[in-house]
């Protein structure tokens, strides 16, 4: 199966530490971003949301993300 690379230009709208910044396991960061450009085309836009959970010290995080993207010309998406 061929690989498709999509380049996204992202602007962070909001980022919040859900638990206090106390360097402990289970700390969480949630963020929301606007995708302002896809594959160099500023007319193609989308949204991105994610959260990170600290799973190991000092800095190992589990990351989960979701994207809302338009149909992107030249890709299977």
C-alpha cells in the first residue's frame, strides 16, 4: 500500500493543562487547533483536536488526535 503524506499548517487556538502542572503521571494536556493550510493551499482548511496523557516519567506521553479535513485533491482523502 502506498504512503500518502499530507502537510498541514496549524495554528493553536487553545491549549489547557487539565491537571495542575505538577510533573506527575496522569497529567493531561488538551488542545484545539485550526488547520490553516493543507499541502500548501490556504483555501483548504480543517480542524484538529488532541489530548496528551503523561504515562511515564520524565516525559513519555500518550497522544490521541482527531482531524476534520476536506476532500484533499491528489490524495485518497
